[in-house]
C-alpha cells in the first residue's frame, strides 16, 4: 500500500517562503509522475504542480513563477518550494501520484500552510 507523508507547512507572512516535502513509500517512486494538490476551506482540491518521472514540470497559473516542484528519487521524496506566498495560498497541501490530472492513491494527512496578510 502506498503511503504519502507530507511535512513542512506552517504559518508565514505574506511574501515569505516555505518548502514542503512528501516522502513516498510502497511504490517504485522513480517511475511515478507526482503532484502537489491543495485544498482551501470551502473549495475543491486542486492540482498546483506536477513533475513527471522525466522531471518535466507543470504549474497552475496561480502559482507559476512562485512555486517550484522537484524530486529526489534516491529519497523517494517530492518537494514544493513556495516563494512569494500570498494569503490565497492558504490551504492544506497534499502530494499524490498523478495520472492525467487525477490523484491515484488514498490521501495522506496533508500539511497546513497559512499565509497571513
């Protein structure tokens, strides 16, 4: 069974930065396309960034130029570097394997990111 463990969230002021990590176990990580999703209160979960096994990346327009997704296959970990954070980035952030734009596995606990104005 695939396990996803997110960490690195916190409270930060507008304009600040955070780096999220997601450790993945139970699958051959290096061949999986991975993504970071977020869910704000009262809103649907959305895909904000994804990275293929070949390290090609894609970003939602709302985070393009501010967020960077990366991966370390040796550590089975996917990262999300978030810069120039805005209050509208406040959400619980989750990682998952991505096929198309769909998440494949059961969700982990997520990590809360709160950006104060």
